[in-house]
C-alpha cells in the first residue's frame, strides 16, 4: 500500500474518531425530573430518563402528561420542558476557546419551554437558535418562555392546575390558550423571525405568532400559560416566573 493511501486512510480514521467523540459528548444533563420523560437517541433507540441522565446532540426529548424535565447544558444554560412537550437538540458545540465556533440549534416541536441561555447565548448569540414551528427565536443574553400550541387543549391530573380547588378535584386544566406560538421575555431580548420578517421582544413583553407568513403581534398581557411547577421541581416558584434565578446558567424552560 502506498504512503498516500495510508495517509488517506489515517485521515479518514481520525475524522471518524473525531465525529464519534463529538457525538458521544453529552450536550445536556437532566438535573430535575417529575413524571415520565423519554428520549429518542440518534441511533433511533428510546430511553426513559431519570435524574443525571445525559443527552447527546440530535437527541429528542418527550414529556408525558403531568411531567416536567430540566436540562442543564454544558455551557451553563438551562431549559425546562412542561408537560406534553417535544424538544430536539439539533446541533450543539461548546468550546470557550473558540466562541465563534460554539453554537446551539434546537427545535420546540410541540408544547412549552423556559430558557435561560448560558455561555453560548452571551458570547455568541448569533450561534443560538430555537426553531418553534411558525418562527425561529434568536437570543441576546436572554431568559424567555415559549409555548407552541395546535389549538386549545387541556390536561387531566393535579400538576399545574390553576387553583387548589381544581387540584383537589383533579379537574382538567387548560395548557394551551389557542393555536400559535406564544412567547414571553423575562430578561434581555429575543429576535423572532419567519417568512413575514423580523421583530424583537424585550423583557416584560408577551407575543404571539399565528403562522409562518404572519408577523408576531405584541400581546397586552400574559396569555394565561403561567402555572405552578411541582414542588419537587421548584418550591414556591412558577414555571414562567423565575426572575430570582441567575442570568447565565441556572434555570428553566416551559
């Protein structure tokens, strides 16, 4: 075998090893969980998650009814998913020595999430994006929440019920106020883009995007998707009211 052939094979082997190492490096770790949460791994296999489970790039996380999970990413960012949500980590790379090469692209396929961005969102915000059906969200040192709804929907069981009386009776409670993507910004600013254009939302603002061809509209108040987390997740905190959490690396998503 020629020296050139050996060199080519060595190069291919090193490239494959590098790709395998990246794929094997966890993007996020489960730091809190209530209920039943599963993950579809890149190889197609399914796993039921528990505290301390790690998630690779291209993993897809699904929460069942009355189930929540909080993920801590290696850059210090946090995402918390509410019940009946599906979230995919499409790509992720974190290296403090290469800030412009670090980035995260994720997708909220259904349901809700609360985000506190970490090092990537602060140092390379252009590399941090969340696709959410009708729009793509970019960050600028941000804490924000998203809720992607197919229509008005309800959930049975006690978790997240709007009142103690409903919890005691186990009545269904609303988890989606209507079709569209709802958003709220707690800190910083987010960019909301789709085929209709680009708009920005800042801390304290609520918005809604109805479809990919429609610009987001500013809502006058909370569209009523703020409800309590189970005690096991956060005592005396709500899923969308965590302003006391550190700004870079300590929180939730809905």
